[in-house]
C-alpha cells in the first residue's frame, strides 16, 4: 500500500496464473463491467497492455481503478505474463503487492501447470500468502468441458498448506474459490472476485496493520462480513 501526501491510498492487486489462464481477459471484462454499470469501483484510465501479435501478454497489463465510495482509495491492478521465461519479470512486478487473485485454467488437462504456477507464487511471496497477502482464487473457463471444481482445488491448496484448519486463528482468511468465466457477456464472478479481494485487502490494512487480522482485532464478530 502506498499513501501519498494528499491522503490518497494506492493498493496493488496482481492477477497471477499460468500462461493462457485468462488473466488479461479477466481484466478487460472487469474494466468493461465497471465502466458500463455503477459499481463500487470505476476505471480512471484506459487499460495499458503490452502484448504479442498473438494477443498473449508480453510483459504485463495494467489498470487503475478508484473506489466510488472512498474517492481517495485507488487500486493499481496488474496481470503478469505466464510464460516460464518471464519469471524474473513476474518477481519484479510482484514486489509491493498487497493482494493476489490467482487465475486458474480449470480444464483438467492443465492441473499440473496450475500447480506449478501456484508453487512459483508461493516462492515469490515468501510465506506471506494469507498471513500478509490475501488470496482469492478464480477457477476460470468453467464454461468449457472437463473442468475441476472448487473441492478439487481446495485439495490442492490443502496440500500446499494454503488452506487452514478450522481451529486456526486465521481460518476466516482462507482463500475464497470462485467458479468464473472471463468472457464478456458470459462473464461470471469477475466483479465479485475482485470486490472480495479489495475488501479483504482494506481489512488487512485497517485491522491488521498490513497483516491478516485475528478475530479479536475486530470491534464485533460480524465485522469481517460488514465491510
């Protein structure tokens, strides 16, 4: 999070995922949704994309959004290029990240590629996922055949120790897994997943001073779901 002299707050959210998982399409659809209908955020500039002739992300995509309720809160949103050769660039873009939206190509044939992308994210985040960096998961391309479901990916998170037991004090901050379709017009949970990511990030900053707040850090037990 960056706080400027005029009191504006800039929160950095990164869409992470394997090549071809749909990160750019997700960001494009989010832009269209928030530009064309009244939401809690709105774009304040056009998307900036650096792409190959094929349309694949070459370096990164970037967008800037503003809260419509709290005018001094801005969201700097990035996608990362998913190709293996761009690991150094992904690591650089990840610096200063406040929250991550993990975009999973939910076709069963790409399960191992998605796991490798998750492992790389864990390494780059240096054990800060959940504890300091909220995580939202998008099971994208649910409009296609032969896809994994929420329960399948929850098992992946459990194996990688990114799903906490009910007795854990941070259990409420386990990643929310959304079924999604990024295609505009067929879109599903694109705005909802971003909104929950933004909401959690603000809660981390307000109640946890940049970390996942514990239950006792809230003034009342319902606070997590009220903001």
